[in-house]
């Protein structure tokens, strides 16, 4: 009986050796079967090459048209004469006399009264500008676009210390676009200069009752 048990143990030992050798042939040395499967299933590394992105097509851009200066309108009625006055005004776009990069408060005003059209230049009451002692007018200059500047006397409006009548209305009606630069020189050679955008002036004039469109010139008579 003892001999049989020894024989059986020998057979079991032989079978175990065969199984170990068989497993060892299908796995890497010192690894398990799971490690073998993991090594065999590992994919090859992906290779990358540089790609130059396509250059976007240039899109043409058109700069926006400059916005015309805004005109303001008001109407007043004289309590004594019942005369009606209509005003159209535009503020200066100039920073020549500005403080901290902002223009001073100056305006170009078209005043429509029963007697006709007046062109006025007004500034904020806080601007200390007065004519020479004993004078009721300022030395003035005005310039349309890049034309040569012209000199004139700017009369102070009665009852006001910050408004003067400037250029002749006929001149302004003939120059309804572009820019108008106005300069007033007061006591001690103090100067106030403003530039106004006249782009929207034709629409402003159309709202004034004392101005009407000019009639077209008559065609020359045919030769006999």
C-alpha cells in the first residue's frame, strides 16, 4: 500500500512539472498569463506629424462713415411782441481749447426771427471771455474747410455776454457742408477757437421757417 501511494505522488509530481513547463513556454519569463495577454495586446505607439493650419482668406473691411454732428432745435415766443424765434444749434467738435481732452461748451446757432436769419457763436457762461475795455465787439476770424481764414468784427448780442453775431448768413447758406472754424479774441489777447461740423446743416435749414430752398437758375434763352 505504501508503494502505491508513493507511485501516485510521483505521477502527480510529474503532471505538475509538465503543466509548469507548458505555461512557461507561452509566457514571458517571470510573468503570469495575464501579463502575457497584456503585452501581446499593447498597440503600437501613434506617430504624429506637424500640420500647418490653413491661412484664412482676407475679408475686406469698409470703415464706417463718420457720423454727422447732431443739431438741436427749440422755439421761443416773446411775451411782449408775440414774435416767434426758432433756433437750430450744433455743438463744437474741436478740442483745441479743451480741458482734459474734452472740448469746451461752444455752439454755432442759427436764429430765425421775424427779421431774418442770424448766425451766432455762443459759449458757456463759465468761460471768462470779454471784449477789450469799452468795446462791444470782438476781433474774430472764421475759416471754411481749408480755405484762407477771414477776419471780421463779431458784435456782442444785446443783453448777452457770451454770444456774438458772426459771419454773414449769406456766406453760411453758400457753405452748407464741411467744417467751419471760428476764433474770438478778447481782452488780454485771450482766444477761443471752435470747429463745427456742417454736414447736417441742410436738414437743419429745412426746419427753419425763415429759410427756403433757392430757386433753380432759369435756363438761358435760346438764340434767335
